């Protein structure tokens, strides 16, 4: 089985093109270092829930959309190694919380072990 990193974050609609460009750049780098798959998706059918939901999870504001993304790796060990290389890559060195096209404080992520996979 593989290992998956998942991400959820809010992006202002006005910054969606900038975010897409950043995601393309980052995705190429993750794939170059050995990720098996890199996927970025934008909300299409997400509604606020009664207790929780994608919009509520990121405290979505008016004019923002939810991004749901994942990266697939062969193993957790490989993921840890690849992520370390990606974070040290000079092509991403100028990225910081103040220049991101989204509010990184409302982003959340984690690593997951698949329990069913086809």
C-alpha cells in the first residue's frame, strides 16, 4: 500500500490563478523527487454542515474557495525523505507565509495510511 499526505486550505477566488501556478510548480518538484501522484482540487459541491464541513474546517470567508489536495507516496519513509528534499529545494525557497496566495494559518494537513485501496 501507499502513503498519502492530505491538505485542505482556503484560497481567495481572486488568487486562484496564482495558487494554481504555485501548485503546478510545487507539484512538478514533488514528482521530480519521487512522489507517485500530486493532485490539487477546488471546491465544486461543498456546503456548510450542521456540525462540521470543508468550509467550516478552514473558517471560509466570503470570496474564498476550499482547496483539497493530496500527494501519494510509495511509503511513509519515502514521503519523509521526499518532503525534506522539497522543503530544501531552492525553487521553493522564496515561499513564505507572507507571500502565499492563501492564508496558511487556516490550512491543515496530515499523513494517512490507506486502509482500502483499488
